[in-house]
C-alpha cells in the first residue's frame, strides 16, 4: 500500500462529484459495524447511521457496538473494576463482527471506529482474525501514535494511550519492507484534524500536563500504508461523526461521493433504545460514578411533546414505560417535526429532563444514561447543561449561545470541552435556550433541590 494524505475541505466542494453517486443495493452494501470511543455509547453513531441511510444504505446493514464498560483502564496492565483492557475491547469488536456475519450471511464487514474504538479495530485485525473478516477499516481520531509518546510523570507508560507503551508499539511495528503500519489485505483509512484534535497535540494541556511535551504531533492519528485524510478544523469527535467525515468514509467504501451528507427526513419515525447508568453496577450507587453501558432495570421513562418555542409540555406523556432486566425502551412512534422532552428517573439517580431537536429518522440507538447530582451541586437552585455528544464547543470556530451567554461558560479555545453548565437562580420554571451553529434547543428549568437536572442535548 502507498501512504496518501488527502486534504478535505469543510465546504460544499467536498461533494462536488455527488451527482455520480448511486445507492448500493442490499446485496452490494457491506454491513458496517461502528465502534465508539472511550466512555461513549452506541447512540453516538446515530447521525452517521442516518447519513448512510439517507444515501440508500439499508438500515439492516448498520450496527453500532455498545461496550458494557466503555472506559479504558488507567494502566492497561492492571485490572480495574468497571474498566476494560485493550484486549477486552478488541474482543467485543470480534464478537460483534461474528454476530453480524452470522445474521447477515455476509463474508466481510466494514469497521468504522472513533478514538479508542480504532485501537480495538486494529487489535482485532492484527491478532483476532479480522484480516479475513474485514474489507475496510476506518479510524476517526484514533491516537495511533499515542496521546503521549514519551515518559511523563504521572502518566502510566503501560496505558493503552501511551505511544511508547507496549500496545501501540506492537500495533505500529512495520508489517512489510515498506514499513507500513497497517495489516493487509484490509483497506485502511484514517481521518484526522489538521490541528484541532485535543488528543493529537504536542503540548500536554488535555492530559493535565500543560507546558509538557507529549512527543505527539497533529499527525499522530495517521498510519503509514493507509489513506490518510485531513479535514481542517474538525475536533476529536468530528473525525468520525461530522458530515465531512461521513463523506470521506462513504467514498472510501464505495469509490463514489455520497449524494448528500445531510440527514434526509422520514415520514414514519420509530424510536427505541437502552437506559444505562453509572458505576460497576448500575443499581448500586456505591459502585462508582463513572459511565457504563449496562442495562438499568426499573428506570421510568416518559416522553412529552413540547412547544418548540417555550419547552412547555403539550399534554400528557406521548410515551411511558419502565425498563426490565434488559434496560430497553420503545418502540415509540414519534411525530415528524415534533420536539420532545425525555424524562428519566430511577432509584438512586436524579430525574433527568432531556430536550433535543426533532428526530429526522427512526433509530434503535436512542440510548439514555441516568445521572446523579454531584455533591458539589447539591445546593444549586437549578442545573442546566448544554451538551454536544458528537463534537466539542470551540469559541474560535463555532457560533454558540447558552441562555444568552456567548461563548457558553467553560467553552475554551481548542475544541476540548463538550458540555457547558449553568446554575441559574430558580424563582419559577422558565425557558432556557442553547444554540450551536444553527441548531437551537429550548428546554425548561427544574429544581435541583428536588433532584432534577435539565440537559439541552445537541444532535448535530
């Protein structure tokens, strides 16, 4: 393979050849398995899956992994409760691929991973049999040469993210006389930012080591022997979840530009998902406060249609259920162009009020994670968060307003923060607004003293 670097502009020019695109047939469209990053969930791939569907990809050929314990160990060499080793993460990829091959009858799949998910993909292809079952591997923002690549005090040399550590050193060893770092015959592509990925920086700011050299460059996610795509100004998560990353991935798989990188609307919208919690056990508050993707039984979910201008509820719940042992909810037949408030409550957790943009298409991965109010916030009158799961908040790049404040509190240059939090004084319930590059969400404040949290969750 010949290493290539492609520069992709974040503009309409990316799709200049879109007219030549044709949708693949159900037989021709390979199954795509999406692998989330550190601490994330299958739901983060929702818009990417919608974009493939909007270009004719059969929904039945799109799969997103939900790793039960999605966070890496601090030190991969030491077992850590509620965390997965690199080998365990790769094993989840292997199991998912085998299940997809069995259910579809396909001979091979495409793997598309973000961040840590790309390390799992590489490990599976390298030593888990993936060289035979994978046709294409796409790695968005994967720290292939580490988040740090030199010994730094306080950072373990045996971390999964240490470029000089045993995991990445083994994966990056030359595979042939040309020095390629990727395993054939799989076709490989990396997608990275030019300089705006928080985990591909020469300075250790985002690992708590400001002013310390990491030994990593902005080109750290690239791999010799892969097609290496550079997209200006995208952030760490946008290397996988942005329209530009989708377009690059689609063309890499099919050899043609997509007809659109937008999400096209469906008339009939059916939503399903999973409720998960925190800690080693979702039902035991003493087991920790870190994210998991385990099912949370006994969680109550209500969904209300709301006024898009005020966030006020429009009548009784449009849907409500209590989860069983599998933590699943749905199906919910949503109305097109309707905004909803998702209200989640469970023993040992806060009552979360989640407001989102209207759903454009059906989805089976509308996963929701229950939350607790931190001790430091117990006396706050209200807690309202503006959050962007599929990207970060960058005042130097994005147009953002949170409750008339711009930039939102906590949003800093360099695309390193995905959530902004406000704790406004609570006199009576009122509307509160979050805006990000044209997407606008209006929710309502709720009293934190009574165990309520408001989240304005951006979709795009």
